């Protein structure tokens, strides 16, 4: 027996109402903010991610699904969306469109991660990117998309976690301070942190190891070292957030350890969802376009893992609209009745009635049991005798009305009336 690969899951039909609801809300909220959908390939040249996500990140160092294809090309399954979307922006000359270009997407991303609840090696991400503006009001707008989406998905006690990651002018000075501080504490930090100290010092602030926490708490903070431009950007964003009355907290540990990440970094946290509070994370990447050999172009975005969002919605008992089952199930006995039922089924569907029928010539009893399990409102039963009399039996599966026999020619009108289905307009009419 084959099993799904470790770190992957099937999203079964009974879970789909959550997914459809999440996708519906994503489409609705992104439309409110004037974001348009974009779709990009599920794999790209490996170099795009090495440059666009960066060496020194866990993604590039440990987590990519990379391979050489049959043409000898280095290929990687996308581990995130931002680099691919920026590649698309550059390749398709989107600079000439009205700026900023505001796009969103959803789809699978692939990371070889340690498997845990809500975290998979293939997972579905919702991602938005706003490219072509450096206005801090755009940061606010991107953050607001997340806020509105997650509050409409039923998450409570939302707050922003906010920091600045500086820029190539001011960050190096801060990193020197941070490194000097950690050099003085080298003996007290974990193995990983000693490695980060060499490779990607900003990531030191990410360490989850208990014994490193006091060191992090005492570390210098980047906000003290921002250049005037970065400080002004951060100050404006605060002002905008205050103006909207949005809850936010400065989180000094929130950083992105690469040169092309700049200024704003943020997460949205929700209450009551345990240790990992974040429902999404993102930030500004004003240096990314140049890193990918495009014209200097600012941008900001965020991503959110939807398997985890759905898991949290279930845990919190968030109600979602059900996906409707069939309104009518047809049961038949005998081949002539089966043929008539196949025709009737087509007519019902053309009239906008959700309908299905029993197959495999099973007993009427088995077919009706199945109709019940499917949650049908009505069952239609057609046997040889009814067919000979041009009639059909109609059974109410919800109420306790007795079974009726009605004329076959009337059955479509009758069901439409009872189900309140509007007569379908002919496409040509
Ligand atoms: Zn700066
Ligand atoms: Zn550590």
C-alpha cells in the first residue's frame, strides 16, 4: 500500500468547506483592496531562490527541494512566492503599469521542514505582494489586508508585531554591534547561534533555545541604530496605525537577515492559539528587484500558511458554510427505468437542480439508504410499474410526508416549485 509522502496531507471532501470558505474570503478581501490574482510556476531556476531568498536563510540552506532536470537545468520547487512574483514583475515589464502593482496568489509551496502540527513539506500559502511604492501607507495597506482577512475568518484578539530591519545604510552598523555583543557571550549561546554568528547574525534574534533567551533579551536593538530615512518610515507607519486605532507591539526579535529586506517587518498575532501566535508574516524588500537584476523597485508583502489557518479555525470552532449535497436522488428498478432516469437526471441538472442517482443496479432499498446518507431533500423512485403508467414516486426525505405518485411529465415542474429553483434560462434565449 502506498502512503502519502511524509509531511504531505490529503485535503478530503469533508474538509473542503473550510478551504472554500477561506478561498472565498481571500477573493473577497483582496478585491476590496484592489488586488488582482497572479499565478506563477511551481518551480523556477534554483538561482532565483538562492538570490531572491538568500544564502544564510533556513530555506536556502536546508529546506529546498532542488534537482537537476532531464535538460541539465538546476530547478527548485518554489519554497515561497515573493522571489517568483518579483521575477514575473521584472520579466513582464510591470514597471510600465500603474504603480504599485498589487497582486495575490494561493498555491502549494515546498519546504523540507521538520514535520509538526499544521506544518507540512507541501503546504498551501496565501501570499500578497505590493510592488512599486515605498510609501509607508502601502505598508499599512498590506498589513490591513491581513487584519481584515483574519478577523473575517473569525480570529480574535488580533495584534500586529512590528519591527524595522533597517536598510543597507544603517543595518551594517547595527550588525557590528550585535556581533560584538554576541562575541562577548559566545560561550553562553547554543551551537546554532555560534553558527548564525558567522553566517547570518540577525537570525541570532530568532533562536528558540531556552538558554539563549536572556542573551537575546539583553542584545542591542536595531531601532536604536536606524538611519533617518528608516526611522522616518517607521515613525510614519506608527502614526498611520495609531490613526486607525490598530493594536501593535514592537517586537525587537522580528528581523529578516538579508540585505534586500528593508524597513518594515511584521506579523499578525491572534489570541488563544497557543505558543505560535502568528497567522501571517511579511515585510518590505526594497532591494530584491536589484538582487534579481531588475531596476530598483520597492515592494512589500506577506504570506500565510493555510493548512495551519484551517487547523486553527477548526480548533476554535469557527463556523463555515456547508457545501450543499444533492437536492434530489433518483432510484430505479429495471433497465427501461434506468434509461428514463438517466434522461431525467440530465433534465434536472439542466434546470439547475442538484441531482444524482444510484448506480450499479442495486436494490431500491440500498439506493434509498444511500439517498438518505447523501442528505437529499427528495428521492424519486422509478420502477417498471410506474414507468408503464407514466408516473414516478416522489418521497420527501426530510419531512414525514407520505410517498406520492405523480405524473412523469409533471415531475420537473413539481420539483422546481418545491425546491424553489428558478427556471433555468436557456443560454440562447
Ligand atoms: Zn536605514
Ligand atoms: Zn541559540
